[in-house]
C-alpha cells in the first residue's frame, strides 16, 4: 500500500482523489507505477513514479544507436491535509518532479529553463486542469567525464521541481505532468483530438 494515513479513519476526499489518479490514461510511452509516499509531509499522501520508455523509438531509428536519446522520469505526489494549510490555499497539494537528459544543443539554449517552466504553466492553465499557487525551480546540471572516461560526451540534465494546488480534476493534473515529462523527453505532442491508448500498470 503506497498511501499513508495519520489515523485509522479514512478520508473520503483522499480516497476519491487516489481513485481518480488510478483512472488516468497516459501515452503508451509513459510507464506509471505507484511508489511509497513521503511521510511526515502531510496526513495523507500518495505517490506515482513515471518513466518515458523510448525503446520503441530507438529500435526504429536507423541513424542513431539510441545511446544519446533523451531519457526522462519523475514523481507525482498528491498530499491531502483536511486542515487546509494556509500556504496551500486548499486541502490538496501536488508536488512534482521531472528529470530529463537533453541534447547538448538544447542545453545550450539560454531559454531552456523558461521553456520547461512555460510548458508546465501552459498545461496547468488549461480549462480541464486549472491550478493555483504554482511555484518551483528549473535546474540545469552538466556532468563532464575525465580520465579514462574523458571520451564520453558531457551529459546535460534538466530538473524541474514544482508544487501547486489543484482546482480541477486530478486526472487532468496528472495528465499535465505526464505531458511535460514527454515533452522534456523529446516526444512530439499528440495531435489535437487524438487520445492516448490505455496502458497497463
């Protein structure tokens, strides 16, 4: 059981929220798994880990061996506090993380952090996924190799951390996070009107 409770009593609000997250259908390239939720952050918590699977794209790419393809993963944590903390502005709060390895050309773009943050902001102002009190950071990490590993190219990772108070359906909130995960992994957006196929967990 990945959800935690501060007492034996059940919160109907939290149970309904978790049930909504479990109904989410994401793109087939995204794998979602429930993981242990952080403790002591809120009386109720539920956590989901996501990873973008690019193996199918690598297998069909004749020009690349796949070693340099972008990879992305992250966590989506839902918190519930019936006391409605003032900083939250509600009884639910989302804490999200996205990490992605990006191409060197993209990493050199001075607007990379702004673009990554804008993607999340755009997703959370959509009519079906409104949110407020959004805040967070975007960090760019460059890992360079030396000595016997000096022939390896530099690896650039972008890390987006954010939190917000959901105002709309939680299915859409998780979907918005998954969309940012895919975009940072280098996947093109799904065409308008095209729905993602369901994927087994």
